[in-house]
């Protein structure tokens, strides 16, 4: 998105892009979709935001429904399982690379590094909840913005060293009329979205029972959208805990397979919720014992709808306030703190998947070498070299890892 919208099309400037990204990172839910919605709204009012956000999701939803069906039908086939075996360790490298990409932009001061490290320790060792970590980082950023404003002026160093062609929405472009705060407009947006959410959830409970799987999916993915921060990589541990351990919609190996499928498809990674919804719909027979594909597709649609609906509310309701704050450190400093904390949570996710993929028989801190899968470790290292050293794109890396998985199973 940055390359297309900032560098090539010049729709929005670097600083306005980063300001919008920081706001979306502060919000719970999928920040990639929120960023697309924000830019669409800023350029073309409410309809622009809805078109940008919805079309950001629909192709991935259709793709994940098709892949989920193929996974259940042919996932145990030797060729498919071998390819997934190679893709999983590459996913670990991709998550690490994602943390590095965000960190290289965001962690431009030792204070921000400390926030990132503290966030990792808090979530990995102390099991502190995501909302508390993000709220704490925002408070630290707000205080730091007053005490040491230069440390929390996210992107200031980059701005000083970068020149760019004029953008449609440039650094000094004033907010358009529709992006200015108005209480009446805010009330209309909130009422419309809360009404849509309540009517849809009530319909699921009325048609399929409030104790049914679809109602539980609607409520759970609403909480996932509201209580998790930092985008897909930060949301996934929460989804894993609820979908696997609480509701039993799918197993832990299936969840990791779903992440592998999500990484191989275009669109936001958070679309793994469609895979979760599909498998939950099928495994719990939401449309009857022989429903199969229809039950899975309905579960995928329910999971996707309730995951993304709050994002449109946050952008359309909060966008005018955020547009009035760009360039003001007292507002951007908390966002800088949150961005630093997000880096720590993404590193936690990388460790989480590494423990499940590289040590499939279990991992203990006092036996790092015991039980490690040498082929998975080699594929993961190779994927990291391609990403970091040779700057190869994610899709070619996934393809190479799948081939490596086939070779590893053939030689095993």
C-alpha cells in the first residue's frame, strides 16, 4: 500500500500515510483494512471508505472459502501436506521479517526500543492482556511526548531525509470538509453501525439459537475486533486461544495450516478468520449433518462480517478527530508508543509459531536442541535469508518453501 499510494500514485504523502497508519495501529482490529478505509474515506467521503474497505476484503473472503474447502477435501493428500510442511517454517521467517520492517521504521530511539522489549516480555513471559499492553504503551508515549518530544516524534527523521513529488493529499493539505468533526455526523455513524451489528447478531440468535455456533462466532469475533490491537499478527494469539481452546472450532495444527494458507493469498492476513469460521461451521454442522460447504461458507462470512464491521465504525467516526491532529506531537506521541509495543507483540507471535513448528514434539527452555525438526529449521533459515538478504517477495518465498517441503518429505 505504501509503495502504490505514496511512491507511485502520489495519492497521499509519506507523513499523512504514517499518521493514518499510526491511528490504525492504535485501534483494535485489522489495521491494513482500516488504513485502506481511512485513505478511501479521506479522498472520497463515506462511500470512498466503504468501497475501499469492502473491496479490500471480498476477494480474500472468496479465495479463503475456496481454499478452506480444498484443505478439508485434500489437506491430507501427501503432496498437499508436504507443501504445507515447507510453508510453515517460512511463516515463522515472514513474521520475524514483518517485525523487522515495522521496527526499522518505528524504533528510532532507545525509549521506543525499551517499550517494544517490555511489550514482548509482558505478553510472552507475564501473559499480560493485549489491551493492557497497548494502553500502557499509549500512556508512556503521552508522558514521553511531553518529557522528550524528539524521541516520540514518529517519522520526523524520515521526513527530514526524504523528498517526494506533490501528493493529492500532501503534508500541508488541509482536511477536506467531510473530514472535519461534527457531532451530528458522529451520532449518525454510531447509530447506523450499532444498529447493523445488533440486528445481525440478533438474527443469528433467533434463527440458529443463542447457544448455537454462529451466534457464538458473531460475539467472539466482535470481541476479537474490539479487544485486540496491532493488526493481524497481534490478533492471532487471541483468535487461537478462543477458536482452538475455548470453542473447539478447529485444532492447533489446523490453525497453523490456516495461517500458511492466509499468507499465500492476496489481501489482509487477518482473513484467516474466514478459515476459522469455515472449519467451525463444518465441524459443528451449523446447517445440519450433511451441510458441508454451505455451512463452512456461512461460518466464514459470519466470522468476516463481525471481525471487520467495527473497523468501518472506528474510521468513519474517528477519522475527523485524527485528521485534526496530524503533525502535533502531543497527539502522535501515544501512537508512537503503541507502534513500538506492536513490534514486541509481533516478535511474540514469531516465537509462538516457532515453538509449534520447529519443535513439533514440544519445546522446553532447558533443551533447545531436543526435539527440533532439522528440515523445518533449515527451511525457516533459508526463508529468512531470502527475505532479509535478497529482499525476495513473500509469495516467491512461500513457493520456494513449498518446493523445499516436497523435497524434504521425499528424502525423509
